[in-house]
C-alpha cells in the first residue's frame, strides 16, 4: 500500500467517525455535525480541502447535502463564530455555481460588514452567543470570520470586503503578536489595554499558523499587506519550532511544558508549516518540523477515527491556570484540523 493510500484511508476514517456520530450532549457535545457553529465550520472547511485534494465526489455530495439541510432551518444566532461555516459555502458556490447559496452568503456578508460589533478603531469584536466581549480582540476571529470575508470579496470582486479583511489581519497582528518573540497572545482588550493573561495559547496560535497561509493563498496578490502578513507569520513559525516537544506535539500553553500537549493546535500548526513549505514561503528545512508534528497527530488517532488529546472550547482566560484546567475531549474541530492537515501529506 502506498503512503498516499494510507493517508487517504486515514483521512476517510477520521471524517467518517465525525459524520456518522449521532450522539449529542456531555462527552459528545462538540462531536457531531447537526448544528451550525464554528467547530463544525472548521470541519466543513477541512472536508472541502480533502475533496479538492482527492477528487472524491462523496465528500462534495456530503457537503451539498449538509448545506441543503442546514440552510433550510431558521437562521442561527449571528455571531463571530457562526460566520465560520459560510467560508466553505463560498467555495461550494465557486465549485457548483448554485445560485441558491447567494442570498445566504450575502446575508452573512452584510451582517459582518454592517452589524458585527466593533472595538475602538474598527476591530472586529469577538462577539459570541454567550458574551459580547466588548472591546476584545481574539486571534480566533481571523479564522472564524475574516477568511470568509476575504474569500467572498475575491469571489465577487468586491473591493470593500477585501479591504476590510486586509485591515482586520493587520489590526489583529498589531495588538496580538508579541514583538519580542513573534508568538500570538490569545486576546487584547481596549478596556484597560492589556493582553489578559499574556497567554501564548496553542490552538489560538494555530489559528494564525493555518489561517495566515489561507489568507496568502486566497488573496493571491503581493502587495504591502500580503508581505506584512507573510512576515508576521514567518516570525511566528520561527519561534513556534523552538517550543515543539520531543514527541512532536505542542502544549496548550506553548511555553509551559507543565500544560497538556494538545492535538488540535499541533494539527493546525503542522498544516500551516507543511503548506508554507509547499507554497515556497518557508525553506524546505522546516519540513522536518511540520512532518514531526503531523506524525504526532497521527499517533493520536484511534482505530475508530476519533482524534484524542484535543482541548475543549476555550474562552478568554484571565490567568494562565485557566488554560491548564481545560478538559480534553474529542471535538469536530479536532477532527477537522486533523483531516485538513492530512491533505498536506497526500
């Protein structure tokens, strides 16, 4: 059996475990596809990547069926996280030219541009279903919302959307990237002007490692903003590899070995590094680190396809101890980041 077939079968097993799981609540709270939220949005995007890399129509058919079912329901609570599934819908529209998707894409575009709360100076406030998080910037936002805005702008040749997406990347980098080492803090607040616990949260950093290469690829231009994003990303990656464990994994808190190793962060970082090498943004010597991380993630995949060692959804922590107490449970985003990572190994 070739390596490619092994990876393909592994990706299929990880996807199958998620889409066939019907259990909800408790242990399975974030491990099913029957809801409209960010965790599922991450999985949908990963599945679309698998479809494009393999050409296997069963993944495309599943995505079409999923959106047909979900879009027939009343609109869910509109917040920074529930924007995430629309990113894949943009790609699905590009793939199928199905005009029934357009009103939904346009509705969410209008909400992001005109109704999503903003911080001082126009940053996207990380407004969620549980809290307004007034005047707060989180690194999650770039992946959950801004990538969609950029894709929609490119898809429909809408300069306003593209410029807003560019501004948000610059704005978040300004307030979230540590200029001393290149890592990203989880958040920033204009109310008191601080970075909360000064946490270098692993999965938060992985939203940047994986999201910035998506920005560069979707934007597909080489202006000053693209160069700035690329250089900020390079600084982050050069520091990240210093914190990789001997086992290939990254910790929940990147600079704290006493915090749990975390699989979803490792998968997102591996994806970003491997893709960065493939796109020619990173030197080939970085392949060693991306491959080591990917192998570590693969070691966490159970026979059932469930990905272990994934930390639960994480809000903004006011102290570092908060991050170390987050429980480990299987999730849709853990599965999604894993099979997205696997596409870079095919």
